[in-house]
């Protein structure tokens, strides 16, 4: 594949951050960890936030308390990260999710118990 002379750019529809490959660089599709869903492009940070929001929405609680919403968002984000890359170390996932290593271990155990 030859290097392109045009600058290729993607913009996340949620946060409007833009990623570009430099002119002349070799690129193949979206930046790493970005995704396109229904024609809309999302960065990794927004994918994490959306996973947390989906966990709150999918819980079915009529009026969750603030604490319940925080916990659900955290669980949704952890699940997203564990599904996205289950082989990553607990410390790396904890850092990405702004939580503790024991919380990641607990999430792994919870996912293993529901899977089997």
C-alpha cells in the first residue's frame, strides 16, 4: 500500500475530538480503538461513557439514586473494557476506568460467574 498525500481525519460525533493521520503516512481505516456505528464515529473515551450510560438505561430501575447510577456506570465501563480486551492487566483496566484493581478483579469474577 502506498503512502497517501491527503490528510485523513475522523471526528467523534459525541465529543467532537478529531484524529488525523499525517499527510504521507500509511493508514488503514479508523484510528485504533475508534468505532463506527450506524454511520457515526466514536472515540474510545466516548465509547466508555456510552457503555456506562447504557448500563444505567438497561438496569430497569425506575428512579435510580445518584449512588446507584454511579455504580451502574462503573460496572458498565468495566464490562466494556473487559469485553474489549480481556487479556489486558487489571491495573491497566483500573486506570482506564478510574477505579481500583480490586474492583476490576471483582468485575472479572462477576462476568465469569454469569458466563458459566
